[in-house]
């Protein structure tokens, strides 16, 4: 197997290759003055299984286009199989038509990947895992929640309550609680489909004097986490950490969360950021190694 670290995930790609002791082929990459992407493989992929590591975090459109170019080039250059490792899969939250007339963006992305030669997709903590069942090729989502929990345990959060910001994410808190061993719970969240405004309501959680870690798949603007942190502080939590798979942290989201009372924020290197302290390279490498057997 050959690992291709894409322009959006060069460090993660090399970590995966190192864990597998796999050959790396680098990509010559540049942006033209008008913003178009240029990619060129600096090695031979003919007859090989190629795993392209390319997240599609902001700027999503550019990173997605680079992924499509790499997949198409790999197939055109004779690769036997193309595996797209896309830790953060853009457009995944629009996996159905919530309002009349909406485009189903995840379905469009799936079609583009298939047309570009992708034979298999591996992502991490996609918003709705069942949405991958509709892809025209094998696609699966891995979970990094235990990896995040292991990190928190190592810095003194053993016994902390694992909390989900809403009932839909309770599976994430349950996974983390298997490591932290302090139980799990969730808050009630209501989102306005038109304005995007989120209202979080906290029932009595019995967190007074306790450490709490809030787990979610994505932190974008931080609004959901800020609401959760404020509720936990009001109810007397001792320390509060925010943990996520994909730390997009748009604008000043990190500062806002810290000002709202978070003691810390951690994420994975699915998205490069200042809080990406947990690497998913071992998780991805293990999955690729098992797939090769």
C-alpha cells in the first residue's frame, strides 16, 4: 500500500505511513494566482493500492477539489485501488432534505468521489453514520472518542462525567465513559432550522464539585459547547473540558469557549488546529492494516 499525504493533511498522512511502515509518495502542490489547485504525483502508483489522506476542513471546496484531483489522477495513472481517508468529511451535515428545495450535499459529494475513482472511503465521526450506507462504494466511519478520553484520563480526568451536548450525540459520551468511568449524560438541544440558533436546556445533572468532559463530533462556532459549559458552571461543575473529533473553531470560537468557563479544549488532528493534541494516525493505520488482511 502507498500512502499519499494530501495538501490538507501532510503531517497526518506521514504519521499514518510511519505507523504502517508504508511507502509515501508526495504530492507537488500549488495554487495558481486565480485560486485553482494543481497537483502532481512524485512517484509511480501503477498497480498499487493507494490511500489518499486528505481532510476537507475549511476551505472545504478547495480541499475537496484537491481530493477529487488526486483520486482521478491516481486511477488515471494506473493504481489498482483508491482509498480516500477523509478524517473530516465536508458537507456531511446536509445528509437529507430538511426543508423543501434543499440540495442534499452529502449525496453530491458521494457522487463526485465515485466519479473521480474512489473505491472506498474511511472517515472519522461523521455526523450521521447511517448516511454512509447510501454511498455508491464501501464507506465507513471510525470513532476517536476513546482516544480523546484516554488523553483526558492521562491529564487527571479519570472519574469525570462524560456529557453529550444533545441526545443525538449520547453515543459519543457513552464511548468516552468506558475510559473515564464516571458515567455519562446529555443535555437537551433545540436548533431553529431557519436561523440556526441553538437553545440548550440542562436538567439537573448532579455535577456539583465534579469534573465534566463534553464530547461532540464537531466544534464549529462553539455555540453548542458554550451553552453546555455555561449550564455546567451554573450547576457547580469543578472543571469542564470540551472535546471533539473535528476542531474547526471558526473565528474566535476557542476564546469564546474559554471565556464562558471551559478549563480546556481538545481535538484531534483530523483538522489541524491549536487544540489538535490527539492524533488519529494510530486509529487510521489500524483500520488500513486490518483492511489489507
